[in-house]
C-alpha cells in the first residue's frame, strides 16, 4: 500500500476510536506545504474538533497517542492550530520505490469509489471560429478528463456544440444572398463568420434586414426544408474544422450532442416548470425567480422570451435532465469561462427545485481570461480575436526555430515533429500551469522558454533522462531494478524519492479541485529535484550497486514525468 494511503487508513481508525461514530471519510492527508515540517499533513482534525466544540490541539494529541505508524513514519507531530504533520521513514520510501520498480504502482492508486462524471467542455459555436476562450475549456476539460480516468473514474465527455440559436437567422440571410462559394470551400468558418458579420452590420442600420433574419430563423425552427439543408451544411463544415483542431490537440469526445438535439424538449420543459409552480409568467415572458437565494434575488432565470423563443438557459436545463436520465452521473462538470458563472448558478438553482431528490453534484469549473502582454484581452495586431488554428500554427512555427537552433543536425522532418510536440505542448502547458481562476498573460517568449515552469523545460528534462538510458546501453533498468538492497544515501536522492512518492497525492488533489496546475507545479518541482540529484550524484560513473539505484531513480522520474504529461494531454519526444 502507498504510504499516504496507509497513513490515512490508520488515522481514520484512530479517529474512529477517539470519536466513535464520526464520519472519517474526509480524514485525508495532503502533501505538506513546507517539507521542513514533514511529508504529509492533515487538517481534518480541526474541523472535527470544531464541530464538537473540542480543543483541536488536544484532539490532535489524543489521536496521535492512538496512532501507531512506527513502520512507516519517522515522526508524527501536532502543529499550529491542530494540524498533524507526518514524516516518512526512509525504509517506507525504499519499499515504495521497490514496488514501483516491480511495476506494482506508479505512486498512485485507482480510487476505491469510482464515480461516473460527465464533463461538458470545449463546446464551440457553429459558423464561428473557435477562439482562445474555447482553447482553455478544451485544454482544461481534456486534462480533467484524463486525470479522472487515470484514477479509475468513469468519464463521459460531451461537446455541447452551439448549433442552434438566433445567429442562424442572420447566417441564413447571408448564405442566401452573399455567399462566396470559392471562399467557403477554402475556409468555411471564415466565410460563414464574414456572412454573419456582414448581415449583422447591415441589420444595425436597416430594420428590414433584421426582420428578414427573424423570418428565416422562424422558418428554420419550423422545419423548412431549404433552411434545414443549409443549416446542416453549416454544421458539417464547422464540425470538420473543429475536428481538425481536436486532432491537432489530441482531444476526443464520447458525445457531441449540440444544442439542437434538445430542441423538442424545450416546450415540454417550460410547461412542466410552470405546472410545478417553479416558473411563472412575467411581462409576457416566463421566468424562475429566486427570492430565497440572496445572490440570485436580482437575477431571475428567463426560460422563454416574450416572443416565444427559448434560450441558452432552457437548453441547458433540458440538457441536464437528459444527461441524468441517460448516464446517471454522480457529477456533471461544466468547463467554461468566468463570465458564465451566473448562468450556471441559475441552472443549478432551477434544477434543485425541479429535482430536489437528485443527488448529482453540479460543478462549474470556470476560468479567467487570457491577456496580451499589454494586460488587455489577447487580440491580433489588428484587434481581431485570435483564432485557435492560427495560434497553434504560430506555436509550431516558433518552436521550430527554437528546435532548429538547438538541433541543427536533425533532419527537417524530425525537427518539424519535435516542434509540433513542443509547440502544442507549450500552449497547453501555459494554460494548465496557471491558477485557472486568474487571468494570465500570454507571452510567446515565456511559454517557449527552455528554462522555468514551461513545457519545453519539462519535456527537455524528460529527454535528458532518456538520453542517460541511451548512453547506458539500457532501454530501461529492466531486471536491474529488482534490487533488494536499494538504499538512498545522498540528500538529493532522498529528496527526489520523497517527491516521487507524492505523485498520487497530488493527482488526487488536482482531481478534487479540478486544478491541473497542482500537477504542473509538481512536475516542475520534480524536474528541479531531478536536476539537483543529477548534478550531485553521478549515475553512469557510479559503481555497480549505486549505479543501479540511481538508474532506478532516473527511470522512475521519467515514468512519472511521462505519466504526468499524459494526463495533461502533453506529448513527449525522445530527443530534443
Ligand atoms: N457554446 C458556449 C459558448 O461558446 C459554451 C457552452 C458550454 N456548455 C454548456 N452546457 N452551456 O460560450
């Protein structure tokens, strides 16, 4: 068993003994924020004490007295207001490394309580280019999915494409009167975007055009054959372009049920909410009011407009109900930017009234904006929003320059392939490493730097370890890893081993809070520990037993790095 799991188990037993009948599922450990104090830490006793009006330090002391961790901890200490800090014994560390060497685990375990989680992410809009806001959703959502799956949860990913809405009225007018067919063939989304903007601008000065758009929309919604045919073509063309981006990013979806899929469910839904007294008429429209929810008091949720049209909220409610019936998820996670917070608060609040018995967890994983180096929303030089495809092209192009400078001896094809891995990885990593709830400044130089907390730095650390193996003439340490006399002597070896052991704990924390940045920081620190180990502890020049031990540390570091990258959705190269 992994040491942190063993500690949790014993801790839960001790708490159970002192506070019989208490719920100990939340008694967990986390990596100690400052290694000075130990390897693992729990703050769970403080909340237990608070709920029982006990002195938290006393409770911590009582639990410690009941706790026998002599086989895996060097020390257990009460700290601060009632924290417990645990320091691992070197023997426990060695044992865990040996298990990992035998392939029994890679410092994490699958969950004992797998849950079904539906992750709603990316969700671009038809006929519009995917913009940089969709990139964060796509990258974060994909990484969250990968982490959940690695820990053994069942995940269903659903791309809730914006394929139904008022924009199609204007798009249809544009398509019928101003379509540039050759342009459509070369860059379909660009052309559709142009049509929309054209009609939109014309509508501003000419009410007749607005009226025409409205009529086209009504015709589409009533099932007019011609309009449906055009709409389907717009969908197919957009989807093809989205798919190219997903392919470049290595992102897959299990489902892509767009907004239109729920169309027939909207009217019955509104009727049901009215019948149940949850929604009511207000100034010709239909809305749900939240008098009892302070932060929503001033923000009723509109579910049908006075002209009879349904909206984003109606669709999301129908979508939520459908997902629950179809997949029975324990949790639904929505990954969108911060501006949609109110929208999801409303959806969740309406849903709780509608299905008070439902146990599903609803989580809005929101994120901030990407800013340019001037601190303003990231735009092109001419002030346009940046398109995802262009961004990825530029990333690969810039990475190609960096890679070519370092590896002039490689063929162009090889350099291109490395540049693809580095460029896409760098864009993804920049997104994942920052706290998702803050805005971050997009800087090419920073994200492609070979030093610092960047993808290229980490990818390079990985290739460096791989080259140690190439030089050693071994593919991996193979049989040599089964070293019964594994010993850690140098402080750098111990620090590296300690950090390796934290991998699972960090993964769990990253999944609990939907924060891949925890994992990024972990990997960055891992690379740092590896560097100081490598600088201080000769590997290939060491004698046989020490050499085997150190090669094992190299191998485990490479495996953790690779696994870490994999759940971030980032590829590695063998050479850079
Ligand atoms: N299409 C929306 C947008 O581009 C995002 C949809 C997010 N998912 C959802 N179920 N509302 O802003």
